[in-house]
């Protein structure tokens, strides 16, 4: 058996507990500084009296085309969303390609068209980049790295460490669509109810939310590891307990059927166009209404609240009325979905 303490496993990239062990025990300590150690979706810093957010991400999704999107749209939306989750208005992106020898120009042009369209939708400009080509068989067609910078909007200090007891938890829509869409394309599975990725830029949604409330304490997009892992991260960062209600969480029929067939829990399946917001109770309803007005927020709902009990843990009230602990994803579920 391979020893996870000695070698890197595919599961180290799944957003699971061992992903966090890799980051917190191996990657961060040699590089530690106050900005990095916040471990938010982007780094927030001050420059000449203004606040900016900076982020970087790499995309190795397989396959590179899937229902509802492709690696190009994913790269732009993922980077834009990481900036938005710290209350920043995205401005500029970089774009770097690692191309495997043999990729067709037709495929590359499809990806570039998708990148252009996503950037226009998000209102960002791609202003620098890089291209490398590697030997056939060493890059799975195409890998993309993007970095982004944005100006932090007025609206308080948004961080995964700022959830407060009493906050209402808003989820902007259904869960599991992206992970199931990619997995079904990868494995050649067909379901009676088609599933499409929810990949979308959320920066305009966030700008609208901040326009109606300065009491949004935490934002996060539940990507790798799904909603369950994201809520556990926030519970631990903020040292609070989280209570959610299963019946309030939307799971589309196709995703639910696929998860039942494959033995997956949709709480742990990745999303690429959803956010979770922790909002002071007096502002929760108006923030919810603003989210529902956005093209990507029609299914938004308040799914729970922050409590001072069971700090660092997430508890869910099931449809049957029982309660169960929702832990962080333990290991590999769906690798290479972003």
C-alpha cells in the first residue's frame, strides 16, 4: 500500500482531508506569511491605500469538453469566482497553456472561443500569458493556468474566518451538477435526465449582493469536495458550528439519480457556478432576494445557520428529522473535475 505520508496520491488533489493535510502541513509552512496563511480563495492586500485581491489556479479537467462547458470556460469562471469570493471586482487575468503535442487546432480554437466568451460575460480582460508544448502523452491534451487581480469592493472584510454565530447560510442554487457532468462525459455514461455543468462567473451576483448589504461575512464557492467540505472548512476557519437542513438543499433529478446509481453523496460533488454566503440574520432575506434576481441564482435558498455549538463541525437535519454530522470528504471521490 502506498503511504500518503511519503508520496503524492491522486486523492491529494480532490479537495479532501488529505488535500488539506498537504496544503497545511507541507506546502504552507516553508512559505508562511500573514497573507498566505489566511488560506482564502484569493489573497487580499493593500497597495497605495487601495485593497486588491490576487489569485491563481490551474485546470487539468479530463475530458477538456463536457456538457455545459469546457476547460476554457472553467478556467475563466474559476479564477473570476475566486476573486469574487473575497469581495473583489475582477479586472485582469493571465492565461497560460501547457499543450500536449497532437492537440488539434480545431480543439484549441474551441477552447479559445470559450475563454473569450466567458471573459466578455464576466467583464474581465486577459492581458498576458504564456504557451508551452510538451511531448505527446504527458499532458492529457491541454492544461491551463490562470491568475487574476481585482479591486476589493466596499462591503466589509469577507473571509472564511469571519463567519459569526447567528449568521444565516445562503446557497445560490443546486449542487453536484458540475462533478456529475464531467464524470458522465469521462466515463461515457448516459442518464435519462441530462446533467450539465453549472460553470458560470459569479462576480456580478456578488456585486449585487454587496450593493444591498455590508453584513456579508463570508463567501465561498463549493468546488472540489463539494458543499460539505466547504462548510467544514469555514466551520474550522471561523471556529463555529454549522447547522444545515437537507430539505432546503436543491439537488436536480439527474444528479440525484446519478449519485444513487454510483453511490455518491451530492453534498461532496463539485460545483463551479454556485456560492455559499454567510450573512447577518437581519440582512439575509434581502441578500437572498438579490441573488434570486441574478441569472444564476433562481434556486437560491437559506439552508442553515451558524451556531456556537459543536464548533468546527457541520450538522445536518435530515428529511426524516434526525441529525447527522457531515464530515469533510475523506479521500478521493471525483479526481480531475477542475
